[in-house]
């Protein structure tokens, strides 16, 4: 029997769900005759900051640049170390090196896949020898769930280091009733098409309550200009274009409902997994997850991850792996980037076992029902 496979991600579905509004927004941006840093971009920045709860948001070309721009804006580059994790999109680590700093890669808590705060406390108190001073930590709220942020914030504050939130997978997520992206010095969001808030091309936005930092970064993103054609500081080119900004203004209106739908789908998967060989993902108490990804740990009851993947595919369910090789084991980084004292052992184990189920708001009830059937089938 042949069966169409439900894809693990489907960015086209998000476009189709709001097609008439998005098409109208694109037509408006095209007709305006102004394509870079104009009214749509300004309106998106204001609407995004209002939605998030910061005083400022600054659009840029992508999420990687958002992180690098924050570091540059804070003056963190050559002669600085920035602590983060190896179990993340390579972009997090690439951004640190783009800014000129040294990444220090720490291990994760195996249940939530986010930075082990104790290791951050340890390296801030007793920095590894031979590294420049640790001037910042990038907290990655992976898969849509908050890091254990409070001890990390306290440790950074005590050490005089900045805490930057990588919210590329956590648009709308909360911790203790507070919205992620409002808790550190600044936060970076990717607007890549598959993210919870996705453009139809590349895009990024960063947010902060620090007006001076926002102004500095707004200049750095365009050649260091405060005044046109005059660079008052060294900058780059990293702008969000008007067409993407217009699209994002439409997409932003669907973000909260989309996150709610993701949580509903996650609850259905939880129920289908109950009593079976694979456990649902752990939820941090006090955190509101936005399920950028719904991630299982495969490899229980004698089934390897590739067994689980093959059986689900046979049953018409696509899966993904986020991420198959930790950053510190990729050839561009291996043996070159420093690791924390824990040596990223849990990171290496997670990379062998994680498996992501289909997750996007446009999954139909029938598709979710089918995926749940396939999950129950794993136990049989
Ligand atoms: C997607 C992502 C980024 C980078 O975003 P781009 O827009 O692709 O540059 C950074 N960090 C994490 C955790 C991501 O998932």
C-alpha cells in the first residue's frame, strides 16, 4: 500500500493559511516603491516589540545576524569568550565567531536539552585557563522551551557578563509568567520560514529594553550609519526588507493561535505515547512551551532511532533530527572550539537519540490522528 508521508515541516502551509492577506501585503509593499528599511519594517518592529513586551525591536537579515549584531552592539568581540551550548543550530556558534569572540561550549540537561546552569556557574566562577574573559552567555531556548534561566541570569550578573537569549525557536514561550526574549540584556529571533514566526524568505529581529543599545545596533546593521552615507562606527549590511516585513506583519497576527495549536498537537502526541516505549518530552515546571519541535528520545526497548524512523515512515509519518551532529563534533569546529569541564557528554548522547515529529499549526486533525495512530503502532 502506498501512502503519502506527512512531512515533518511544511512552510508552504503557513502561507496558504493566510494567502489572501499575505498576497495583499506583498502587493502593498511592491507598490510602495520603497524596498529596504521603510514603513513596513518600522511598523513590524513596533508591532513585534509590542507583542513581545520590550520597548525596542530591530529587524535584520536573519537570526544568525541578530545574535552577532547584539554581540557587536555590546562591544563583545575579539578578546572575549561567549559561553553557549553545542546542542543547538550551528548558527548560535557561527554568530559568536562572526562577532570575533571565542565560543565556549557547555553541556545540556538531558531532560530539557537546554544549558546545564551549574556548568555555566562553574565556568563563570572558575574560567577555563587560556581563554579570554567570558563576557556573555547565550541561552538557547531550544525546541520552544525555556532554559533554566534564573540561575544563569544570577551567575551572569554576578560575573558582570551579559545574558543574551537565542529565541530562534521560542517566539511566545514563557517562564514563570514572563515572556522569553524580555529577560536578558537582549534577545535574537530568527524569522526563517519554518520558525514559529516565519517570513517567506530570510529575516531576523532582535529585541531589548536598552534604547542606546538598540540605536547602536540599528546603525551597525547599515554600515554604521546614523546619518546617510556617513559611517559613525564600523558596521555591516544586515537589513530586513520591506516585502518580508509586510508578510511578517500578517504572520504575527496568527502567532499566538499557532502556538496554541502546537500545544494542542503536543498534547495529542503525549496521549498517544502514554504507556508506550517512548516518553513524551519533559516539560519544565513553570514554563510554557511553544513546541517549535516535539522531540522524542528514541532508542528505548531495543529499538534504535533509525528503527523508529523507518517504522514511522512506513506508516506515513515524516520525522527530523535536530541535530544529528553536535557543533563541537562538526569538522569546522572539532578540536578547535573549547568545551566546558563536562565535555559535552550529554550533548553527544542526545544527538544520537533525538527524533522530531511533524509539528506545525496547519496539521489537520486527521493528520494528527494518523500520527497518533502510528505512535500507538510503535508499541504494538
Ligand atoms: C534558526 C536558528 C538560528 C539562526 O537563524 P537563521 O535565521 O537561520 O540565521 C539561531 N539559533 C537557533 C537556535 C535556531 O534554531
